[in-house]
């Protein structure tokens, strides 16, 4: 079994599938990459029983066969070759010769029979969405995913399809991020995708307006088909947070502010806040001005920015990082901030509509 390919293409493929290779497993085959050759197409797969990444490249060969090779060695050997074209030769004992220019490596492979089968997901329930849109939806919500493993379902993001609208939601109990988008899909169903899988999906998605991504799922697994890559993941089980009940519908204060002005002010606060020196940012919304102040063992800061305010004056304590994450994720020049006093959740949304909603819980201010 022999094949020749471009170094750049196989290195990129190895990098992509390596994200799903098990670092340490009782099944030694899962610590490697499965390589399958058939009719000039080389398929590489990484799988750790929770997530898989499978991709293909075109190579010069008419042979067929498959083997498993250590992921780290395979990556480093191909990456460090100097020639732009690499030749791979695999004998009957699964010894691999990798050559390019004057350099050559020899490494032992494993039989592909030891590799577990990947989950099979039929494509009856398929969603087709622009890659740029899905990338934006993940980017605008991923900051609110819970890091607490005590409730695994919250370490993922809810995908909810209802009457031609896709809603993606993440929440860690202290904040919530929601993004909506109209799509051409009549089905109504919901599932929770692990954040780790979505991170890999986002990395592969392009901002090209013409490129699309196909998503199909069953009750246990989901597959994202992106360009020449397929990412599959086990879905998270359990009851996701009732996000609709968390979103207030009435407020006593509405504020319109420039996103950049507030993020710059919160960035100044961030210089005084760390793990050892924690403190809320005190925010006073009144008379067309937001006055921010922060005090920790490192020092104090006071700042102010102009805004448009309607309704009651509000004094509220906010988590600096949570607000920064939400404002940066808004990707808007101006946002609308709604409040109902200093002890109620803060809602951040666009000036028009609710294509995204960010909620941030307040922090009690000491007298």
C-alpha cells in the first residue's frame, strides 16, 4: 500500500483529526489516527468514544488499505519533513516508511481491526445552515457555557428548532447567552451539544457567505458536515435550564450605550481584579451617565461614560468579566440594556429585535 501527497494537505488533516484523539485510553487504538486509503482518497479519523473528527484528502495512489498510527508521531514526522511532497509506503507487517527529499522515517502501525466503530447517524433530521451564521451563533453564546461538571447537561449548548427558527442557548446559572436565527427547516426538536465539540466545529467553520454546514442528529449523537470534515459527538443527556422562564419581560429602566465605551471602561476595571482581588464593579445609571467604580487591594478606579437613559435610576453591582464577555459577544456598536433595580437580572440585546439576548446576574454591593 503506497501513496504520495502534498505535505501541507496531510499535515492540516492530521491537525484536524488529532483534536479528537484520546490522550490516554484503555483502548490503545484510540491513541492513534486511523488512516484508510481507497481509490486515491485518504481518510483520516480521530475518535475518543465521545467525539470523532473524520476528514479526507486526495492522494496519488490506486491502492487500498487501512492502519492505525500513533497520532503524536504521525503529526511530528510529517510536519518536520522538508519536502513539499511526501511518499508513504506500508508493508504487509504494517511498517510505514515516510520519505521526502533525503529524509525518511520508519514507524510501526497497528491493525485497523482494533479501531472501534464510529456511531452511525442517519440524515433524516437534517439542518442546512450557512457556515458564517453557525460560527456567529457559537461565538456569541460559548462564553456562557457552564464549567461545572456536577450538572453535565449545562456544559453544553442547547440547540432548539421551532417553526423555522434555530435558537442556541448557553447558561452557567449566573449568566445566559441566547442567539436566534431563521432557517429553512420545518422540524421541531431540541438537543444539547457538548461545548468541546462546538469549539472544534467553530474552528473548522468559514466566514464564506456561500459555504454551508449540514447538521444531522438522532437521540444520542450529532454530526456536523463541514467542507471535507465530519465531526460527530455524543449528545448530553438531562434537562436543560428553562431559559424562557429566566428572561424577564418587563423592566423599569432602559439604557442605550456605545459598546466600545463600556468595554474600554470595564477593561480599565480589569486591571484591579484577579483571583486574589475580587470585587464587583459598582455601576450607577443616572442623568444620562453611567458612573463606574471599582475598589480592590490593588487600588481604586472611578470612570464615567455617556448614555441614553429612560426610566428609573439604578445602582447595581456587576461581574466585570461577565459583562465584558457579553458586550464583546454582541458584535454591535450600540446595545440596549434593561434593568429593574439593583437586585434583578440585567438584559442586554440589540437596539432592534432580539436576535441575541444576554442575561447577567447582579452582585450584592456592600454598604
